[in-house]
C-alpha cells in the first residue's frame, strides 16, 4: 500500500514537472510550428522571353506581424517604401497591426526601353539590369528598388554609362551641397571618410554624368523615397552585387514612365505609379499612346492576344489611384479587389534567396533619425535634416 502511494506521488510530480516544462517552453514550441502558407519567392532575379513577355515576378500578400513596419517589409522583400504605401492605401505604414493583409508589389512590368544594360524608371523608383545573355541560356533581368533625387535636386533622364567603380568611397560634398547644408545650420566637413556614417555606403558606380552615381546608403529606409541630391541609392546588400556584376562601360538609360504596359501569357498588364511632382506632361495622352504601342507591338501578335479586349474600367481605376501593382487589363469584369482576392498568400518571412540576409524581427528598417520624404505637395521636404547625396 505504501509502495502504491509512493508511486502515485512520483507520477503526480512527473506530470506537474511536465506541465511546468510545457509552460516554460510553450512559446518556443509554438514558434516552431510551420505555417501552412507557401514560402515567399525571391523578388530580384528573373528569367524571361523578350520576344513574348515584358512582365516578371509574382504579386504576393502577407499577414502583418505585430512588430512589422512598411520599412521592414520593404527591405525583406526588396521593394521600396513608397511602393508599399501605394499598394496598401489606408494602412498605417508604421503600425499596420498584426493580421492585416499587406500587398507586396513584387510583380513588375518592364520599362519601355531597350533590354540592355541598366534601365532606371524614375516613376517606379526601380532599376532593371539586363546582363548579356550567354549562348543557350535564357535572358535574365535583375531588379532592385532605388532612392532618387528630391524635387529640387531631381535625377536627370537620358542615356549615360557606368564610368568607374569605387569600393569604400570617400564622400566629397560638392560646393552647392555644402552651401545648402550651411544655410540649414548643418555644416558639412570637406570630406567624409569610408565607414558606417558615409552616405555613399560601401560601393559606388560612377555614372558618365558629372556628380551623379549609383551608390549604397547609410540610411536603408530611404530606398523607395525621394531624398538624394540626384544620385540613385540602393540597399547596402544590393549595391554590393551590382558592383560585382556590372562592368565599367555598361550603358545606363534613365526614363520616367508612370504607366507601363506589358504582355505575359494571354494577358496585357498595366502598372501605374504616382506621377513625380515636376512631371507636367499630359498623363492621359501618354497612357493612351503607351497602350496603343503595346496593342500594336510584335508581342501582341502571339497566341490569342490580338483578340483580347481592354478592360477600361480597371485601367481607369489604377490610373486615377496608382497602386504600384501589375494588374491584367484584358480580363472582362476584373476589378482591383477581385484581383487581389485571388492573388497568392505567402508566409511572412524572408524569401529563399533574398538579397536581405537578416530574418524577421531584426530591425530591417529601424532608423528613427531618417530624413523620410514623401512624393507629393507640401510634404516633399525632409522631415529631418541632413540632406544626402
């Protein structure tokens, strides 16, 4: 009898200890439960058939985590901050709230430009690098988000080339930049040496245009915003790859195309971006011209494309409210909400093969001192100096 009581007590203590263990390790155990959603796909390198298609990537939707901000999500998925704002109207970019569905605009219509070298679309704040095709291999495009010049220091358009490359650069502010800083009560030194506080980041691709370059940044959350003195900024991890892969002499073409059309499969897609403040062109006329060119292109003659009818309702909707998402405009009855409803939901984690190597919760976009700038109107000035190259 005594032995039975003792065994019962030992069994009870074991159960109690097991309960304590579960309570102490419960969070870890639950965190190890795999999501039923598919893994997100990488968003920066794609193979495509230039004879048939001008759309790459896949639109993805995630559920926000409690600690997420748009800056975090943007860097995790290699997109720009302003694109996140455009794709998710009405969502607080700093407190999106856990469980909120967030559209990640990771499908891209290629700019209407030669598929060679680097093409920059200022309206999209994005670059597209078309490396030379190797015999027997498909054409590839590598694409990354950019930060571009502010309204009063706009990035020029036109054709140039990569003139030189520099690792661990020293920043020498131009006299005009130093004058502006001095007038704002923020004098600059004559030189800023290499290091974590250098606004050029770790690598520079100097353009053929004097005083303009593609470079890294010490302020990663500025990617996808207008905050530079005309240069093109990249995430620190992206500029390293471009520096290693892009040879001196590579052609660079800078365009400004707020509306781009492109074919993929049996659909014509459109992607619209907010118009830059200084762009005073007739956007409706430009959109009509671009649509006509897409419908009359050689790509439009493939398969059943020539028989398709444009859905002007969805085209007008995204023209009036640019969302930075690629959406078909040749599907009858399609609307933006119905398209998003059927788009791919993925797990909210770093895509396999992503350029950003940190995982969630490690502060991808945390930088409270950032001089965030908006595109439009009276919020075009930095919220906090200093100004950057």
